[in-house]
């Protein structure tokens, strides 16, 4: 099959839809060419070729170079230049580009086609000898580094010597003579470290460069990046070979990168940076600090006083054209060669959660996209960023920032300083909160960036790849804080006359770029009007209800503010952990006979009743699912002698008796042991106390006209007989309370169960006859379906993920093929015998977008998740419905 796709005036083989085959960059170069944007012509080698290269044990596919040669011939004709010519030579760039963008992770080589002869041709053609030798030395450096793995440092050393010799500081100040000498030196460095001459045949250069790009697909950093981003299923990278245009031809040339809207805030303002007289890598690598595009109109040069105005106007027209065409924010690279603007790349702009929300809302208003597209376009998990804390303004007022860098990725982070990616990974792994502090973060650092609480760099712009990567993750990042002197070896930094070591804490504000000494207080975020709009749109399109898992009036209220439509799981055991309550809980567990147990339970009852009343009030008018006591009792007793002595003192029970009871309650597999409804079967008085508290709280609320809607949920049921026994006791208890309270209306109390045991799912038709509702406890259901202990999975999970035995942690994202089947079966069988059955999910999966999509598909009524995930769930549910 066809391996090379041409784009140019002669013909354009590909288009924007062919990302899988041509990579994102290649597909968009073809698309931009087709819509008439100024793109230097070139061709794209398919991602399949890269796949083939690895299949054939790293050999270029047969016939590839023939197709490349044919494409080069068209390119030569279209440009009116010849590859390797001693006169006006054709030069090309060679760039990677996979179907999904992996910024900075793979290789690029520029100025390919230069050799000892064509460099003279380039000098003659441009009338600029300095420029030609500068291009040549860049090629030898990049080629040596990327293709032959000669360390960049060796080239830097040679450059420093030349700069010293000519007494200059900046690269741009080295005279032509110096650059000619530098080329000779670079060739020596190349030969010394590769034991070969720098290749003079341009086609040979091209062939090796193509191979180097294929190789970079499987470099360590590329592999890490794909793992962290969860990128799977791609065959390889495309290779884009494109005629060179030069941003470094003098003061009338330049290069830049931009977003069509602000990628941090979403503001509809063209947002970018450019450098006069520079090549693209200078901007991306953060070596020189670029100027904002907004200042471009001020750019003048001897040849053209209005060059900046003209180029800026052209860029603005291109912005509109691109957004109209792609209907989304674009991230572009451009170059100006002697006053003429060229587009080198466009891709969908990565953005923060806040920007995603604002852009979606504004594009709907601009009629660029529909409401549905807007809902579908926002990644639900990115909403977390809007819900993130920021620094308390009051605390900030009291502190003076040590320095201000660029606000590269919003949020607030603090931590102790880590100076290398490895250090960050290790210390984070040991539970420390660290900030990764680097001069520039290079793509090699992705693991460390991911582990750190935040990232702080001393050089580099807003569009350096570090900033782009951090924003994509929603990780707080301050870049280009130039006042910071970093001593990596000494593990310290100097800033504002002060020194901070790896033991000191700094705080960074990714929304303003400020850097502070010490740890600053953080505050909860405020939500924007656009956020509300997105939530309303989500509610308009979703079918699933959204509830929350909450056990206190405060959490319930927060979740309700986030849009929760009820409580799907109130874990009553959490109410017993407070100091003055746990003592009665312990008395209850330590009691030897029923009377003593009931006496202890009696002391707990008022606490529970009060909590339930508070929750009913916070959730008035909405259902509240209260789960009866679930964990094994040993969890409430201390296991060490010192704490046992304290319990003895508080309860008057001898330590010997306590020890004895702890031993009695010991189980080899407590999560499979005496817990859940099994507790109520052996100790019905526990159930009676809890149901009494619920009923009393309900009656008390109703008397105060508070619309309480409790749902009593019985956990860990495996057979219908458990449920029918416990339901009967619960119903009798409710009747008893009603009689005692002389309440004779009907109480709106439902009784249902969790589906957490595979047998309950398989016999859901029977179970449903005794249940008003099912709630899938997918934490336990996953545990029991896989046979993985939920508490111990981390001892082997990393291996399972590394070996791709598991695609995802099944406790985070529902295993739809296995566990999901049990859910489907239970839904179907349950509804078959009980048409009125309400169905929900309350395991952690209730807040995971992929799992929510599954819940929608199988027809659950609601999902329930932790309060901070409620907005995410609302959006994910809408996306599932569209
Ligand atoms: C579950 O098992 O999914 C559940 C929600 O209950 P818990 O996590 O409390 O066992
Ligand atoms: Mg459970």
C-alpha cells in the first residue's frame, strides 16, 4: 500500500481526516494546504510504515525509499530547487507526528540537504554566508544528536570555545568566519564520537533521519508519555518531510507558536509568542525568551517598516479561517521568511479545564458549535481543575513573592524542592509532597513532572513543551522564573538573596506565576458562570440521575451545591469513628450478652438520629440511602496493648477480656468475613438500633415539615433469604417506632439492598422480590469477581498494568466485560420480577466517566459518587446520552 502522501500545489494526497494513517501533523498539513493556507510543500510517510519498520526488526520497509525519491523529485520540481545542489539547494525538515499529539517526545531534524557544497550554494543564493553556515552547523549538531546520539554537550563545548575566541556572549554575535570554523569543529566532534564522516549525500541523510524518527517512537520518554497519557493502540509515528523555510534569515524573518485563544483562561484572544531571526526550536525549547504576538505590530526592520503590522494582520485572518474550518481552538506554528508568512503546523489546542469550559460556552454563543458539541468536547475529568483550591488571597497579601514567573498552568501547589525527575518520583513515592524545580523541564522529565505536586522552571516560555504538558494534566506549573538560580548538584536554589534546599517548602501559583517561600494557605475555588452553563447543558441532555456518597450534613450540603440529586450511599460506620462515639461502639462489641449490647447501642442511638436528621434536612426533598453497618467489627477495636489499656480504662472492661475479644474477632479474610448483613443476622439488635434511629429521625423531620426520604440499604446480601429475614425485622422496627411515637401516617421509607456479591447478581430475580431498590457496590463486586483483595491489590497491580494483563485498575474504572456482565444480568433479572425496582451504583466507579457511560448504557437510574466528582458525573452522564 501507498507509503508516501504528498502535499503541495502539484497535488495533495491526504486530508485532515487521515490522522491514524498520516499522524495529526501530516493530516493537518494536507488539510491546511487544501484550504489554501501558505504551507511549504512536502510529504508524509505513513504511521503504518513505522509499524512495518518495527515488524521487520527495524529495517525500512522495502520500496519506501523509492517512493521517497519520487516525492523528492516532485518537491524539487515544485520548488525549482534541487536536493544537494551547489546552487540554490533544496533543504528539508524531517519531523515526527503520531495520530495523537506527543509534544516534544520524538525527534526533529532541520536543514537537511546541506553538505560542504550545497552550503556554498545556499550562501550564494541567499547572499548571506553567515546564515548558510549557521544553518549547516545547526544541521550537524541536530543530526549528530538525534540520528547518531552524540551528546549535545560536546557541540556546546565547541561552540563555547569559538565564542570565547571571538570574545562574544551570544550565538548571534559570532561572525561568519567563526561559524565557518565552527562547522569544521562540529564535523570533528561528529567524527570523534561516531567514527564516521558527516554524510554528504542528502538522500542518505534523509534515509537515516527517517529511521531516527521511527526509532524515537520507542524512546524511553515517548514510551513514558504514552503510558502516563494512557495512549494505546497506535502503530507508530508518521514522518513529515517538508521544504525548509527560514525564520533566521535576518531581521525580516522570525518564527513563533500560538493558540487561537488563550489556552489557560479560554479568553478569545490570539495568544502566542514569537522570536525575530530564529528557528522554531528556539521558541519551543525555551532557549531564548520570546515576545508576545500582541507586540508583533511593533516589529520593524530596515527593509520594511510595517512588516510586523502586515504579518500580524495575516495571522489574525488565518486565526479566523482556522477556527471557522476546524471549529475549535488551534495550536499553530508559523515562520516568517523574508517577510512571507508560512504555516508549519496546526493541531487542536490543549487547554485547561477552565479554558475548555469557557471556550465551549463562547463558541456556542458565536454559533461556531452546537450545544451538544460543546458538552461532548469538555473532558469531564478536567473539571477537577475548576474545583481545585487556590491560595488564600489574605495569606498571599501577607507574603511577598520571591519572584514571578510565567503562569504556565493554573492551580496552587506547595512542596519540598526536588531537583531531578528521578528524585521527584522517588520522594513522591515515599509520600512526600514535592515541587520539581528545573532550569528547563525536558521531555525526559515527564515521570517526575507527573509525580510532583507542581513544577517550577527558571527558563522557557508559556508554550515550551513543559508548559503544554503540565496544562494538559491540569498540574500547577510556573515556568520561566528567571530570577531563580538553580544548583542541581548542591540541591539548592537561590532567589531574592535567600537559599532554599531540598528540605525547604515553596508555594507556587500557577494562575499568576508567583513563587513564595514556605507553605501558603489554600482556599476552595469559586465557580464561574460558564461552569454553571455547562452544568445546565449537561442536565439538559443527561438521562442518569446523579447522587453522592456522603455521611455528614456538611458533605451532603456541599454535594447538593454541586448538583447532587440525593445521597446514594451514607456509610453509617463513618459516624461511629468520632472519639465520644467509638467508646460506645466498643462497649457494644465487647458486650458478652445481648442486654449489655443493647445498653451500648442505646447510647449510640441519639447520635445516629441526630446525624440522620441533619442529613435529611440538608437533602430535604431528595432521597437519602442509608446503609446499615457494614465493616467487620474488629475494625473498631484497637490491636495494640497500649490502646487496649486505654479502652480498658474508659470502659472498665479488663484488658484480658479485650484481648480475648480481639482474638475472637480475628478473621483471615475479614473483607469476606463477618461483615455486611451477616452482622445483622447474628446481632439483629444493631439493625434494630439503626432502623430505629432512621425512623425516629424521619418522623421528627416530617413533624417539622422537612421532606425526608430515607432508603434503608442492606449491604453484602448474597441470598434472598438474608434480605427477607432482615427486611422483616426492619419493617417490624419501623412499626414499633411508629406506635411508640403515635405516628399513624405512611412513612416514605424504602428498603433495598446492595449488589456486591456475584451470587446476588446472578439471583437478582429472587433478590428483587424483597427489594425496593438495588445499588451496585462495585468495589466489593469487583473484589469478589476478580478475587482481588481490595486492600492488597497494590502489591501486584503495577506488574499487571505494566505487563498489560489489565488495561486499567478495575477498582478505578469498571471492568465492563467481566464485572459489567454481572451488573447487566442483575439489571435484567431484577427488573423482570420487580418492575418498580430503582437501580443505582455507589462504588467508586460512580464518579468515573467511562464507568458512567456503561451505567447509562445498561439503564441504571442513577450513579452516586463523592461530592467533588458530582459535576464530573453530570457532564459524563450527558456525554453518555449524546
Ligand atoms: C462497594 O462495595 O462498592 C461499596 C460502595 O461499599 P464499600 O466500599 O463501603 O464496601
Ligand atoms: Mg461494599
